[in-house]
C-alpha cells in the first residue's frame, strides 16, 4: 500500500520548523536560495518535490522523512 504525499502538510511542517527556531522567512529563504515569495508559497500551498523537501531538511538539520510525515 502506498502513501500519497500531502503537500500542504509539508508546507505546514516547514513553517512549524521555521517558527520553532524563531527564524524569519527572509533568513530561511536566503539559506535555501529562494525568494521570500517562494517560501511563502511553499509554507501556504506546500510542495510535492522531494528535491525541495531535501533542501529544507538540510537547512533545518532534520530528515526529509520527518518533514514528509509532519513529525514536528
């Protein structure tokens, strides 16, 4: 049985991680090489790109699997 990726959960998890560290959107956007506008879109609408998930996992020093599963 396969599990579908919940892109909105990914966005909420990224936002939760950012807020738990008191990081600004500008700081995270700069860290991953995105614009603040793109980060806002990801936080609000999510993403289904594993490459993007991996980029944020590296920035937050967590596993991509934790982001995919919303473990925060």
